[in-house]
């Protein structure tokens, strides 16, 4: 009963191509829901709003308007493929119809690049009802951070902004997309700064593995900061945060989630906090782009115990803000010096579990590891050090700089023993960087 739908070229010049496995066209669950999903995917790829909405129950006006919004938003992006995965789906009769779960929609942007056939996905519940011998979609429920346990759908969530908010979308560069909700009336103002900062990050990262493009969502709406991408579920969440990078796991063609490598990255820029704090958008954009550009090589996993140390991830992004920005570099050095005077430095890197309790100092302290690497061996050595460290599992008990694995990393990247580097780093921090 395994089957999938694949359409390519949504938003692009190519005609859609449909690939599907054989299925039971009778009264089986695939026989009922598959033709509907096939028509909706084809309509989305071809920009046919009428066909996209045709299988919805017209009496559910809220559903029709919601899907009209989704269609308009998705058509503003450029997709490498649109796919529905039906494998593993179950049917539950209810109220004269049936719920189908999960219906997995794969929407791979041209900015994304999962390994092999891995692609970002979203999970939904579809309610099908029969009217006049025709099956119609009576409701569609998104799987979100808030309802996933109740719905018992463990797959990828459908909490991207294109599902909930009217978006303005700009393509800047080959595969860079800016999207803003209704609170952002000046989205074009951020096009030039995004391109400039992306060029800085790419120059820093060199030819190391990355995604083809970047996708940034901008908002001033506090509600959207809380709800987009289920960010409130992160222990780093605060309404005052200037931005977030949200790495995306992908699914295989059979719908199984693949956790060994990220398939995409999304960025949220909180313009409300940036403006309230009289900050500069460029630093947030550069910081989050650093996360996004480098995420493809980062250790990936659902479990926090299978992720790199937070000081590595945040420290490198904070370090990137110093490049060609002497005032920003001086401010970060000042924050480190202030923390040292306050007795916060304990001759080791910050632990991950309380990391965000003193985020300002811990970000800055983490950045000094890479600033010192640049001073010793150059900027590419700092990037290479990060590329090695971000692929290592965090330790709750010891800094990775103190583990045996760092000996070979230090010798190969920095040309010195791990002990020598640690000694220099401690002096570097205590002497103000």
C-alpha cells in the first residue's frame, strides 16, 4: 500500500511531472484520498487555485479561505518538488466521515537540499466526507507543537508561516527568499543587507557543505514570534530574542523521519525586538545566516544529548559578527572582560544546560575560542575548527576542549597540542581578548 506523489516545478518554468506507485483504486483509503491529494498537488504546481480548492467542502468556508491563503503563499516561493506521502497512514471513522493521519506534504524549496531523497515535510490530518457520491475534504488540521501529543502524530510539524499568515515574499539573489507578514511593510529594505551579510558568511564558510539557498521570515508581531515554527518549545525561547534559526529534519519517500542530517533551514527575524532594543538588523541577520549556512554539517538529532555544545554553535555565530566590524568586536570583548571581572569565567567553556541563563556572556565567551583560532592561524582555521566541533556530541561533564578527541583536532587545525591551546585561550580571555 506504500505510495507517493511527486510533482516538480512548482513556481518554476518546468511542467509538473507526476510519479506514483500502483494503488488500490477501490474503496481502500488510498483509493479515496490519493486522487484528491494528486489533484491538489498538481493544481499547486500549475498555479490553478480553482482546482486546488475544488475538493474542499464548500460549506466549510473557514477551511476554504485558509487553504486559499496557503495556496497564495506557497505559490510565492519556488519549489524543487511537491510530494504527498501516504505510507503509514491510518483511517479513523468519525461523524459520518473519516480522519486520515498523517497526510505528509513534502514541500522542498530550491533553497533546500536533503541527502538523497530526503526533503522537508509537514504533517496534517484530513477529514473526508461523502456528499452526493463524491468524497470531499471537510477539514484539515495542522500538526503543531501544541497538539502533536494529543493527535499522536510524531512526524514533522506544519507550523511554517505560510500556513497561517498572509506573506509578502521577495526573491533576492539566486536562492534567497525573504518573507514578511502584515506587520512588515518594508520588506524590500532588508534585501540588500541580507545579500551583503550572506556574502560575508559564505566567504567565512568557504567551500564547505551548505544548502543551496536561505529563507528568512520577518515579523514584528509578538504572537507570530511565539507560534511560527513552534519556537516556544525551545528552551532558548524568549519574546525578546532578536532571531532564531530553525533547522529542518526531512523525511524519506516512505514518510520516515531522517535525523542524521538536516534537510533545510529557516530563519525568523524578530524586527520588533531589534527595533525595541535599538539594535542593528545586520548583526541578527548575519548571526542567523551563520547558523543556517553551516547547519548542513552540524550534528543532528531530536535528542539534546545528541547535539553539539551550545557554546560551539552560538559562539561561532557571535564570532561571525566581528568580521569587518571593529565596533562589534570591541563590544563583545567588553562583555567578556566585564564577565571576567565579575568572576563568571571558570577557565572552561560554558555548559549547555544553563547556557541561556546568562546568554550574553556565554555567547561572547564562546566566540573567543574562534577569535583566538583566527589570531593564531587565520580566519579559515576558525571556520575549520567550528566545522570539526559542530559535528561532535556535547558532553555534560567536560568541555570538548578537554576531551581526548580535541587533541587531534587541535594538532590538525591549529598546529599545537590541546593543552597549549587551552592555556593560550585562558590567557586570551583573562587578558581581554
